[in-house]
């Protein structure tokens, strides 16, 4: 019986907030993915949908600000 070695790569943790204490763009992107997965899991839950909408709007605002 063989064992599969675990993949252990040391990487520096990515910052979850920028200089002003706001979430990074990458953090917002991950939040959107997580929230959309939650919507898929609970399509009739209005609270889940509202939270996902807030995450999408926060990312949209960040990307619009960065493009300006």
C-alpha cells in the first residue's frame, strides 16, 4: 500500500486588508465566490442573496474606483 505525500508549500499569507484597513481586491473577489456558492446552496434564502449582493457591489465599487 503506497501513501501519497502531502503537498506542503510554504507561502507568505496574503494580506486581507489594504493600508486603510479596507479589504483587498483579492479578498473581495474571494468573498464574491463564497457568497455565490452560498446562493447556489440556498437559492431561496433572501438573507444569503442579500449578502451576496453586498459582496458583488463592494467588489464592483472597488474595481470602478481602481479604474478611475
